[in-house]
């Protein structure tokens, strides 16, 4: 059978789709690119995606145009929360919830078209941890390693706990073997991933125990921490990262708002003062560290003054980049019933202004790295330009000219000059016979 996959949403979704793809491949099925003629398609959906119903319908129409007789299965967070809504979409043959997402090959034995969609959606209250890992979309050198799933928090705008269930984690004893497998597949960077990564807990082990375990391993891979909640970052974690030769100096802490009153309505678990303290300590311990944040604009009742508090908070601190989201109402969340909805026009204006600030912050961060040396892992090659692209350990995006057959390994580079017109930093490889062979020009993009 020919089968294809389509994924919406977070990196964890991509990781789980990758796991599904491997399962079907091992069963002898042919994996075909999405959009090609196929016998079956699995769509992995996201609850955070705005207008999820519209997106799902567009994808299904596209499938039907190319493969009108293809079996269509829909899974993921949207499928968990709105299973009957999805089942009403013409062309859907099966809806599979979160708990059974990685068991589709066991649940579905017949991939013929149905007259009526099958529903396989159970409660996520007792969901167990299901392992997954995947390669970055644009990379053969970076891999995402899922070590945690679910969330016990109750942020007023978020449906993920309803869609993913309670927080649960991989057995810490399994992690070394998973890392070893990824190294054997020649991945040089491993990104620790989870829905609420810092809430990792298994038996008596916590997230900092995972970091200590990584420090103790005989591994050449470098490790990047995925998004981690600010209330779960502490001095011990920051000092461990600062002293590590394996865990890279890059921290992504969702801020969501720089206004304490908005954070309270969001039911976030930290104060602006503690976020500030963590960020300042991180920069004191690691001046070259990259610090990113998620921000939501247009939350119900967000006044002009509260928005300015967020803008000023970000503007005065050494953030390196932002992921800015325009608030959108989600069913089954307290915030959806809050008064004082912000007009969409205002939400979009606030979003655009923060995105411009993010661009400025990234430029300042890149400029601050001039004269420093880092390691970059070549990830993708553009034949039309002759450039390789990759990330330094502190998350500076670089591109460099070189042969298409360059070894996929870490290269030491020296960042030399920022070009304000093109937004690039030209650099050269350092003369290290164990890492490099000759010189290559680099530029930050």
C-alpha cells in the first residue's frame, strides 16, 4: 500500500508523524510524498492552529483531487477535541485520538473508503507515554528526541492539556540508548522535546537529572533544550548549562506577556520579576547565550497600557528573538468566555509591532557575536547559490559556500563582519585539522 502523511502544528507533532512513518515503512508499505497519488493518507492535526477546521478541509480536498479513492485518517490534538466535527467532513474515513495516535497501524486493518467514518477517540486521562523521534525538516544532522508529553497546567487560553492529557515522561534509563541510536544515525545535534519539557518526571528523576545524565554520557553530539516554562528554570539548571560542553547556550522561555495583570488572567505560573531574574542570570553566566520567547498579543482585556508594558519589558532586555502569536479564541478554555475581546485589527497591529522588535533584537544579537568563534553543523545545501546552511551552538543562523559533498560534521567558524544591507555576517573556518579542511566563507542569514 502507498501511504502519505501531512502534519500541522508543533515539532512534537512532526516527531510523532515521523514515528508513524517508520512504523508503516517497517510493515512494508511504500511512503509517498504528500500530494502525490496514494492509497491512504494520515493527517496529524494541531489544536493551536487557527481555523483548524478550515485547514483540515483544505487538506482533505487536496487529497481527493489527486487520490479520490484514498483512505483518509485524521489524528492529533484537533481530532481528540473535535472528533465529531472532523467526522462530519466529507471524505474522512477514520478519526483517531491522541491516546491511539501511535497505534493506527494496529487499529486500522482495512484501508478502503467508508460510508461512515470510524471513531477511535478515548479519554486522555490515563494516557501513557509514547516515544517518538524525528529529523528536522531541513536537516540530516538535527533530531528531535521526545522525552515528555502532556501538561498539568491550566493556562486559561490553552487546550493542550485537554488534547494531550496529563504530564508523563520517558523512563530515564531509556534515554542513553535512544541517544546512542541517534548518534549511530549520524545526528550531531539532539533537541530535547516535550509539551512541558521542564516538567519531566519519572520515579525520582526530574529534568535536571536528565541534564546530569547527558553530561555523564560518552557522546559527541550536542544537545539543545526545547521550550521550557519560566517557572521551571532555576539557577542550578542555568549553571549546569553554562558549564556544559554538551548542552548548548540557547534558552527558549515562553513569556506570553510582559504585563503581570495579563499573566494573572492567563493563569501563568510565574511573575515578571522571576522571569527577569532568570534572563539576567542567564546572560551573566553566558553572555553569548541566545534567549528566545513566545508572546501572545490581543489577549482578552489587554489594554494599551498592558501591551506597552509587554513591549517595554521586551525592549529593555537582551532577548535574541520572539515568536509572536495573535490570540485566537479556543473552545473549552476559560479565556474564550472573557469579556473585552480585542478587535482583530488591533491584535494584528500589536503583532506586527512586536515582530519588528523581534527582527531588531535578532540583528543586535547577531552583531554582538562579531569577533567570536563557534561551531556550525552544515544542514542543507542550496544548489542554486552554492551555500550550505546551519546553526551555531548559540543559535546563529549561518550560510557558507562549499562543495556539495562537504562532510556533515561540526565546523569551527569565526564570525567577522555583519552586512547591514544583506543581513549577513561573513566568517571563516578556523584552522583545526580535527574539524576543518581549508577555509570557507560564512554569513549569518
